[in-house]
C-alpha cells in the first residue's frame, strides 16, 4: 500500500517488443535514473510510459501516429515480432494493482488491441475492480453490465468513470514527460489552465501562475534552487504582454539596490532549462487534482554547468519525496553525488541493437557500496553495466502476478 514516505505511483515496469527493448522487467524507485551510452535505449524506456499516457489521455491511434505507426513502435528483429506489450504495477491512494495491454500489428499498418487487463485491489469494495479484454471482447469483468469494448482503443478509457478505475486512469493519463526547448519557453505564450506542463515547456508561464496561486511556498522553493544554479537570480514571475504571457526574471546587479528585470527572451538556454526542470517536479503542488504523479525528464543536466550537478541532485531527491521522478542522464557529475541512492540507478546498454536495462551488476553494486568508486567514476570508465541476469528476463508474461521482483507465476485466472 502507498505510504506517506513512498511517492511511487509505478512500482514495476515490464515491456515486451517495444522499439529496441525485447524484454525488460524492472522495479522503479521514487527516483529512477536511467544511465547509458547514446543509442542504448534509455529514451525508448521512457517513451513506453509516455506512450501509455498519450494512449489514455488522447487515443491509441494518436499515440501510434505520433511515432510513425505501429511498425515504428514494435521491435524490429530477425524474429519479426508482430506485437508489443506494456505492464505497469501501481500503488495509489490505498490501492494496488496492475494494468497491462498488448497491441498487435495487422496488414497495411493497422493494429488491434489483442489483450488488455487491469486489476485494482483495495480494502474498500467499491474501489476494487478488474477486467480483461481480448481482441475487442470483454472476457472477464467485475461489472454486472460492462461497457462495450473496441479492438482499436484501450478499454481503461471506457471504464474511467467507475470509482475503482478513475484514480489509476487519472494517474497514468496525467504522467508528464519533458524534453525542454528554450526557444519555446522564450516565445510569448497563450494563457491556459496551467494544470499540466507541456512537454517542451511552452506553457510554463501559465503553470507558474497556477503554482504561485496554489502553493506559493513551492514557488519560493523553486526560486531558491534557481538562485543556487544562477547566482544573483532572486525570483521570476509570469508577466502579461497584451493577450499573451511570458516570464520575467529578477536579478541582482552590482551597485544597484533594486534587482533588474529581464524577460525570457533575454535569458540563457541553461537558465530556462533549469527552470523547466524545477517546474516539472514542482507543478503538482499547485493543482487540486495532483496531476503529474510521475514525471519523466530527458537529460535534466543538459546545458547545466558541471558544478551545478549537486544542486540538480538535491532538486531531484527532494522532489521524489512528493512525486515519482524518472530521468535519463549522461552526467557522471550527477552520479558522483553519493546522495543518489544506488537503487535509483538503472544501467542501460545495447547489444546487437537490443536494449538491456536493469540495476547495476554485482561488481558495480559492490564497488559503489564499498566506496571504491562512485557510480559517476564507473560511468567514466564504461563500467556501469546492467545485471546480466536481470536484464534478460525469460518467459515474460505481462498478465502474471509475482511474489518477488523476478519470479513469474501463472497468469491470473
């Protein structure tokens, strides 16, 4: 069950034939840092979570089309797999369970949801439920009169209005994933509700206004962190320019008793990217719904001075006490910080075009625990490698239960 000290929404991720990932089965900590070489498949793992969020928030067709169709999503290999699957185990508001789906390819770029299953367990009967759909037909359900299923859409969208499934639907559909573009943050922005930060940060001013209204102490904490990365910065505000919004920064200047003010178009890429990272992990404090229970960020250290890696580590660790944070990174400086828990690090490697992803191997874990090398030093000498047994799961069954992280049990009956 979820505890106050455990911010995780997703406790386990199992994937099969998703892009370069033939099979993976990993547990996620409150902070997960995926580390590996360029092209190893870090972004593909993160994209599986983003794919799930988009398929639920918009539609399965939208999520596939954004990636070029199902043939660009299912893994390409000599075995020609014609499907891909995702399973997410979750804990949320006193409930636990899992959600899994498998999408198969059909001729001419068409597709079908071959299997979909969700099990929600709670001490409160009305918040428990389950369903299993196969090829557009509901074959098992806790509903007396289940809604109709479709073979081209995810059934969880159909049942999102039921008390048992609404919380997990909101949590999965509300996951936020970010790869910030400073040029988009600089542009004058159209106002919006500011409930969820856009992937490129292009509505950051609206989200900041929402945060300042809903949680001014969180906005102040953001300012404190920004001033540690960009010395002299004393705050930022959303600013109205005609019908649009932008950001205004205040910075102390030598010889002047009052901070100078700069609009976003006069601020460096690094400052805007740092602000984007801060907003991504603090945004949910300003909303009643608590959206973005899981936040994924591509290379948060990008454009950041190496000396600021310690501040970034502090930001991510502090944020992970409230929301689950998953990041990809190349930063050895970030991993030099012993404050990053060893269980947070997931090593990613590629062999013959296939991604392997798991916690560190025995040698790496022992080396770091005995303080012989930091994880960052292992990364610098290319010795940060995934556990070979855990990175190649066999007989992966996306509908199976399990008693421990790596033992597969028979499918749910």
